[in-house]
C-alpha cells in the first residue's frame, strides 16, 4: 500500500512539474530584476521597459558585441551607448518619444539624450 501511494505521488509530480514550469511567468520576473540591476529608480512599466530593452537587443543583434547590450541598458538607458544604439538603428527621429519613457523608468529627466 505504501509503495503504491509512492508510485502515485511520483506520477503526479512528474505530470505536474512540466505544467508548473510552463505556467510561471519567469520572463517578466527576470525583466523586473533587470530593471533594478540597471539602476532604474522610477516606476516599473513592463511595456515601456520592453520597448527600450528592445532597442538594446536590436543594437546587440546588429553589432554582436556582448558589452553593447549591458552598456546600452546601463544607468536605466541614459548612457551614450543607448544614444549610439538609437543612432545606429536609425531611430533618431523618435528620440523625443523615448525621453518621457526613460523618465518614467528612471524617475528623472534623461540629460544625455
């Protein structure tokens, strides 16, 4: 009887563990921790964060230099590297749209853009 219960318990665990890993939103948790890692002191807004993060991801894809990814995001998207990525991706006509987005995440006006 005890071994039967053990077998049933193990079968349930094996069946449920893959479901729990699919159902958990690990990606957004990782992004939220990244928000704090890059020194953002403002309000976390997932949509804004993903938009600015995408610029850095696209810049990395363009140059394939690992440092670009971290330098672009550093100081909550306010470094010269972020501006350089905007230039490289030919998004300079949208720079005024990015400033208020950065302000939300950063909690202050982005002086470097």
